[in-house]
């Protein structure tokens, strides 16, 4: 598998692909059914959180443009 890549999509989800696992607040691993690509909800409207189900369409606006964070203190 390839390294993990997280893509912030404009007006939508976070696309995660590569070699990764997703865990809940207690450290329990989500069974991803062998998937190497999933989309995570950013809008809070999904009925399948933390995964995106497309509910954001026409309800969420964000232009994804990369920028530099300030130096770590």
C-alpha cells in the first residue's frame, strides 16, 4: 500500500487514501472492508458519520486552498 494521502475537497469531504486506519474516541478500529480510499464528513450532515454520504451537496461551501500554518511554538 502507498503512504496516506489526505485531500481536502472544495465544498465537500476529506478524501483519505493509502495505508491508514480510522479509530473512534476509545481507540476501536472501524472495519473499512478492505477499502484503501474513504471520504470523511466535514459538514456534519452525513447520516453515516464519520463517513461522507453526500448530504453536503448544496449545503456546504468551502474553497480548499492550501496555506502555511505559523511555526509550531
